[in-house]
C-alpha cells in the first residue's frame, strides 16, 4: 500500500484524465471540464505535499520508480506547469467543442508521464514514461487538424519515434553490457566493468544521449522544434517548451549521474555535453535573430536555452564531489525557466487570442493597446535574456559559477557571449511593442484565468529574482540525491 | 543611510507608476521631489563623512544568498557603503540626476514612463558606485540597460533606435565578459566581497591572472570608453534626449573609470602594474584621436560627444601612472568632466529646443538673441578646455603631474590634447554664438524658465567651487585613492 501511496500523485492525474474522458462522453455541459482538471492537479499536488509532510520516501514497485527529493521537486513542478497551461488554454479549448475533454486529458497524461519520468529508476520504466508523455504530446501538437498543426504533429511523431528508437538501442546495449535495467545496478556494473568494454559503454551512452537530445532540444536534434512550436496550438507550444524540456533534463540528470556516473566514461560524455551545449546556444541564438513568427522564434530560443541547461549539466562533474552546486543550479534554472517561459508564452497566447496573429510585426505598439500584456511579456523576455532583477539573471549567474568551478571557462565565455546574441532578438520584441505604432486603436482584453496565470508566473520571476533562496534551497535538497 | 539614498529613486519610480495620471503633471513633480531628496541626503552624507577614517563607511549589510553545498559556499551579500572614491561620484550622480529631471520638464510625450525610467536609472548607477559585493555590483551594472534602452529609443532624436541598440549591445558584450571574470575571481578567492577581495593577495587561479584582469576590464573599457571600443558613444550621446545625454556623459561613463580603479586595479594590483604602459598608450590614443575627430564634426552634440572620448582619455592617463597623484587626478577629472560636460549638453539642449537644429553651419550670432545661454555656454566651454579657476584645470594638472614621471611622451600628447580641445571648443563657440546674426534666428526666446536656469547656474557654481578651491573634493578622493596606491607600491 505504501507503494500506491507514493505513486498516488501520478495515479490521481491518470484517474482524472479518465474521468475527463467519461465526463466528456456523457455530459453535454463542457464548461466545468477545465475546473475538474485543475481539481485533479490540485489533489495531486496536495498528495505530494502530504507525502513530504509524512516524510515518505522510498522505492515504488520494486525500485522501478523512486520517490526521493528529486522526484518530489518535479512532482510539484509538473502539475504547476500543467495548471498554468490549462488556465491559459481555457479560451482556446472552447473552440474545440467535441474534443475538449481529450485536450485536457492529454495535458494531464503528459504531466503524469513526466512525473513518472522524473522518478524513474529503471530503463524500462524510463521508456514507458517517456512514451506516455511523448505520445500524448504528439497528439496535442496536431490537435488543431489544420495544415500547420497536422504537419507539426506528424513531424513530432516521426522524429520522436526515431529518437526513441535510438534511445532504446542504447538502452539495449546498456542492458547487454550490465545485465540489469535498474539504474543503481547499472552504476554498480560500470564500476566493476572491464576497461576493454569502454567503447561499448561509450556507444551506449552516446545513443542514449542522442535519444534524450531530442527531448532536450539540443543540437543536432533540434530540427523539429521550430516547426512543431510554430504549428502546434499556442497553449500546447507553451506546454511543450516547458514540460517537455524539463522532463528531458530531469531524466538526463538521473541517467547520467546515477547510472553512467562511473569514472570509466565520464570524461567523454562530459566533454560531449560541453561541445553540444556550446553549439546549441550559438545555433539557437543566431537562427532566432531573423525569425518573424514569434512561436518559431521561441522554438529557436528553446534550443539556446537548452544549451544553457546543458552548461549546467556539464558542470556536474563527477570527478569531484563538490559539484552538486551545478546540479542544484540546473534544477533552479528549470524552475525559473518554467515561470519565465510560461509567463512569456501565456502572454503570447493572450495576445493571439486578441489579435489573431503570431507575427512579431503585428505586436507593434502593443504597449499602448494593453500595457499589462506588454509589460508581462517584456519582463519575461528580460528574464530570458538574463538581466536583473529577474530570476533568469540569478539562474544564469548560478549556472555559470558552477561551470567556472568545474573549470569550463571557455564554455562560460561562449555562454555569456550568447547572452549578447539573445539580447538582440528578445529586445527586438520589446522594441516592437513599446516603440512601434499601434496597428489598431482598440485596447486588448485577456480572460481572467489567463491573466491570473500570467500574474503568478511574472510574480514568480520577480520574487525569485529578489529572494531566490527558498527556491535555491528546494533545488539543493533535490540535487542532494546525487551523491558522488 | 546609503541604502536610503540608493532606493529612494526607485521608490519614487514606484510612486510614479502607481499614480497613473499624466494630465496633472504629477510625474515630473514626484520625480523632482524624490531626486531632490536623494540629492540632499547625499550632500548630508558628504558633509558628515568622516575624513579622518580610511576605508569604507556607512556600510549597510545583510547576507542575501548563502548556500553551502558539499563544502563549497556560494554567498552573495547585500553590502553597500561609500569611501573617498565613491562618495563624490554618488554626489555627482544625485546632483546631475536632479538637474536632469529639471531639464526634462520640456518632455511632453509619455512623461510618466520617462520619469519612471530616469529614476530607475538613478538607482542603478548609485548601486554601481556603492555596491561592495561583486555580484551585487554586476546586478546594478545590468540594471541600467533597460532604462537606457527605452530612454534613448523612445524620447531620442535621429537614429535613436539604432543608437539605443548599439549602446545595449556594446554594454552587454563588455559586461558579459566581466561576469566571467567576476565568477572566476569569486571562485578563486572564495568570496565576492569587494572589501575582502581588495585586501587579499591573489596569486594564482584556474586561468592566468591577466586573463581575469582583462575580462573584468572589458566592461569598463567599453564604458569609459577606451578607443577603439568607443563607437557606441557618439551615436548614443547624439541621439539621446538632453537629460539622458547629460546622465550618460556625466555619470555613466564614470562607472567605467570607477570600475577600473576599484575593481580591476585594486583587486589585482600586481597584474595592473604589468599593463601600465599599455594603459598610457591607449589613453594617449584616446585623447588625440578623440580631439582630432572632434575637429571634423558639424553636429553640435556629436562634437561634445567626441570631446568626451578625448576627456576620458585623460582619466585613463591618470590611472595609467598607477600612482597617488595620477589616480587622484583621474578621479577629479571624472567629477569635473561630469559637471562640465553635463552643462555642455544642457546648453546644447537649450539651443536645440529653440533652433531645432544641431548643425553648426546653420547657426550664427546667437549671442544676440540668447545672451543667458550664450554666456553660460562660454563658461562651460572654457571649463571644458581647462581654464584655470574652473574645474577641469585642477584635474588635468593632477593627471599630468602624475603621469609625467613615468610616461613622458604620452603626457606630452595629453597636453597637446588640451591644445586641440581649446581649438575645437573656441571654434565651436565662435561659430555658433558670434558672427553675423541670421534672419531665421531673429525671434528666438532666451532661457527664462526657472527649470532651465537653475541647472545652468547650479552647475556653474559647482565648476567654480571645484576650480577655485578644489580641496573639498580632492581631499575626499585622495582618501579613497591612498589605499589603492599603497597596494600598488
């Protein structure tokens, strides 16, 4: 029973998803569906809270899943992200009539899968959770059924399938080499491994990195992002840009720092991550500069931000036990990135609802038409650039400090110069909104739900920029699971 | 006390934000009140500052972020304070901001946002001068980006968006590299506390010390600016609105000089000694190049902008000598240049308000229509070229005395720079103010509003105060420079 107790937060989301589908089938009234979804998310988060209060930690289902501080961090994060997206999607979902229930249900399943991914302790579990969350995302991406959305969905599906296959191949190799699928077991086998098997382990690690690279949106697996971000319905883009990436990094940290942490191959994949990080940042930022469509721009900016995450991952060097600073840095970055990106993307959703356009040029003069929307978007963009007094500023400083500690100075130099590139296109949006001529004299109204979500996100960015300590402490507790 | 001075403008900005009504002219009165209050507080601080005690005083301090993870500590403190070097610069900031607010009364579009960003900018700059924790310093350094970008690009003239973006990109490039240097330094020394960093001897690090030195200097060399990183300055100064030009030239450039003195040289004095000659060469280039370029300018504001490049060369020359006299001279030049160039930009702004042109060729004989502006323009011009009894003379004498020992050729070039500055300033004044009067300027009105006259007269008094009896200023600077010079010995 304790195992079901620990698995309950995920289970609650899945049950709610089921209820939503039933509700959608039998009841004609659709307006209560988002609130039912939010209720499910709230119950799930509350259950996680009670698990924390009862100090319940441990394995679930024979170590397939692990409920530790790391998992709890994400058990709080993913429902929060899903909640914000749902609040932002209410107006959008109204247009979906007969498929509203599915929409909300899919969002819940994505969250559930992501939570499972964060607590996965076994290769097979990782695969199951990954597929759960990914397939739901493919469906969400193609939800609108118009040309762009369908193309986005299919592209996501095909590329996702290929990367999952790559991942599976790597996992198979790892199983073959170690004889077990449990992450701790793999770690142990790695320490006892014959150094002649190094190439085999490296191959396995590289394939796994490639498979996860798709989820993390890093170079050279980032091709899908701009197209999918542009084609998917905007609330889904918001969800993808945060939840999918967070899930990707959650599992990468687990796999690489628990399973593949032995000194046999660490130097290689650390170096690999460093190089990928440097290229991702640069490619993402350079390509984002010329984008005219804001969703596409966020697709490329996602690639660049993934590069920053990866700088943090690189810094979590195993050689010296001192570097859990970097691990908590990555987690802090994930949390602040969630707030920041959600704030920005929800603002974009609201703007799109009002003016019906995704072109940056149509954002001209937005500051006059809706000072509130423009301010939230501008503030979140400033956080993405990494300027104070935002949470994004601190996250960057923290990660760069960790990278300096790990003696990756060249990487930090590339990273800070990328801030410069990023400033160009983020500030451009701010410029268009504040300096441009308003395209129409009318003001813009945003729904109460989405305004609430945006406020919470923007406030989070501000508060954690001024008082980051609570979140840093939480990230630190979560990162302590990585004992070297 | 320092925290109050630091955050009062920000509170003022918040008040302006909450009182949304533009029609009652509230923003400008709120801004005036808050900036004046801040100025008064800083004057009080300047007076009660203990001139007998070395080191930092009036320190406000609490630990902001403290993380200990597996043996390493990451700590950022909120620590602000003043010493002999930073206090006059704080005074300069608050004074010039107050006068800028007065000069900005002529802004009539989006006044609420304008004054809001002006006050936020003031907090950022005071923060830079008073921060005693390196990460906090960096935070305040970055705070000035967004307000400057908006102030230049919304209320500027000409190619304002281009100038604003150029300003931001150059600054971010420099400060990004500085961040790397800060992080490496903090990791090597185990702390970000500036007081601790200046008193400890740093002998080695994970990268060569000179690399850290130049990474940190990157931001300051862009800001000062040092040729060839100066190309953002003419565009930014020329296209910004008057008050912003005043602040940019008067205060923001000094952030660069302050940074070089306090953060690069004071923390890595041994490394600094290796580069003294290079500094002197760059200074001489800046002085001469800046002055020569000025001679070709036809736009009044651009002329003064380039003269700023030249004058900041004097600052660098004083620093290059790495001695007590030279660095005190550099600091004094920063203050003097601040009030003088501030005044020059105000005069140009007043003229532009009336003639709506900055082309020197199109103006002539304005002294007849604008006697008040004309006379004070002359005073500012003479002050800028270093006439004795006016502020700049004191500073330049100290700089040359300090650098003559070590760098004779550069000092000679510096003096030639003074000669060139006389050339371009006198030429400019003669061309614009004297000569045959032109038809189109017949009906111009002189400066009569109180908010136009007060800044002009106030700055003139300040220039005279420094020029005639400089001890009230130079002694304070000396207090701050002495520890730095002793570390270099």
